[in-house]
């Protein structure tokens, strides 16, 4: 294979000295197409991978620790990031519902103080973790994700 020029960040057009074309795979996820174009197969991240990455960057708490944190903070807010259907079936007494997809639009108005203690929760901890990371990136400094199943959180918070 000869010189290689970048093409749309993932493809590479190559000039071959022999002029041969055809498909040759030379590494998993890479290959040469007939016109001498090299392709790279994009690796798609799973939700689980995003959640694990988020949990490395945020503060995660179990339901009991979350309750202690909530009770010891005079301005704490619990954000339920589940979808409206789940919230209509059951919600925590003290929670505010802002689904994960609307955080960036609704939280600044609902919680203007970046030092507010914020606890996020969902059905199992995944969306709460992603939401907590988003809130941190927005500038909120005291955010924790409750990474327990909803039934355990409901038992403790009521």
C-alpha cells in the first residue's frame, strides 16, 4: 500500500503501486475497499459503558447514605430522572421530577444555586449516574447519584 490521505476522518484513500483493487482486511475493524479506500468500523459504546465511565467521575451513594446526606442538608434536592410514566406510578415524597432528557433545560431555573446538594435517582442507578455527570458538567458542585434500585430508595425515603 502506498501513500494514504485522510477522507472524512474515518476513511483513507490510498494509491497502490501495483494498481490492484479488492478487499483486504488487515486488522479487525479496518479494511481496504476496491477503490483503494481504507475503512474503519466504528465501535459503538453501550449504555453500560457510558454509565461505568460516568460513575468513575461522580459521587455515587447507596440509599441509606443518600438519606443521611439529604437529612443533614438544609437545601438538598432529590431529582427523579425517570420518565413520566414511571413517576406517575410511584414517586418519592420529597423528589422533584425532571426526566433525564430535560435536565439541561429545566434544572437551572429549578435549582439556580450551584452549591445546592443534589441527589439524582432513577429505577436502578444508571440514568441517575448519567444525570449526575451532566449536572456536574453544567457547574453544580454537590451532586450525588443514588445507585440503588428504586424499591430500596422508596423504602428509605418514603
